[in-house]
C-alpha cells in the first residue's frame, strides 16, 4: 500500500511540474507574439498596404507554426 501511495505522490509531483512548465511556455509564447503585435501597432505606415503586409507576415508565421 505504501508503494502505491509513493507512486501516486510521484505522479502528482510530475503532473505539477509538467503543468508549471506548460504554463511558463504559454506565457513566453504570448509575450513573444504581443511584442510583434505591439510593433505593428506602433507603426506609422504610409498606407494601408504596408500595414496589411505586416499583418500577413505575422499571420504567415503563425500558420507555419501550426503545421
């Protein structure tokens, strides 16, 4: 019985570490993309075409990351 409790405690610890690391990675990813979007938001494009190009570039990078 004690061995099962130890395994359960170990499994719980591993799950907690995994969840913490996953959350850290998600936060890091969100910060990365927020920086990109902030740069686009701070742009003073001469026309809508330049802004559209930047949005398309970001969209393209996001799309490539999912495939």
